[in-house]
């Protein structure tokens, strides 16, 4: 099996960052917390879009769109896509530690299957 690199595009959007967002924050505070938005139109300065995409080496995809609206004074007025369902949390917004753990697990499985093909000896972890 060929090892495929994980693909991450757009903004890294983690729920712990979104949990810290609060109505009334300034643009500077939002940028400090979330980073630069992927889409900020010069024609509509009151809206910022954060778009995140991740595809694991195993092909599992997750996408997320968070839209933030600001009032005339530059304060955060409305948030969309900030809350997520608990059941989708692991898939929709993987944190960095989970990504690294899954990548190592995939590497170990690939190495084990390659070794089994070469030696003909089947190796199983203790938990199987």
C-alpha cells in the first residue's frame, strides 16, 4: 500500500478556538484567536469566512465553514457554523493530536502489513 500524506487546506479550525469566540470581540481579537480568514471580501467588510478542509491518509474527509459577521464598529456581531454536533466532532474538526495519532497508527499498520507480506508471518497487536 502506498502511503498518502494527509491533506489540509484552508484554515485550521478547532472547536477549542471557536469556544473562545464571543460577541463583541474586535477584529484584532478574532484574528489573534482564529488567524486570518480565508475569505474576506473588500466589497463586504462585515463578513469573514473561515474554511477548513482535511483528508486523512485513509481517505476520510472533513470540511467546515465558519462565517463571522461584524457590526459597523468592527465588533463581532453574529457567528454561523461555530457550534457542532457532538457526534460529528471527531470527524468534522480533528485536533492536531488526533491527526498525528491517526497518522502514526496508519504508518504502523502499513509497516506491519509490508512486513507480513515479506516474511509471511502474521503479527497482531495485543488488543486484537
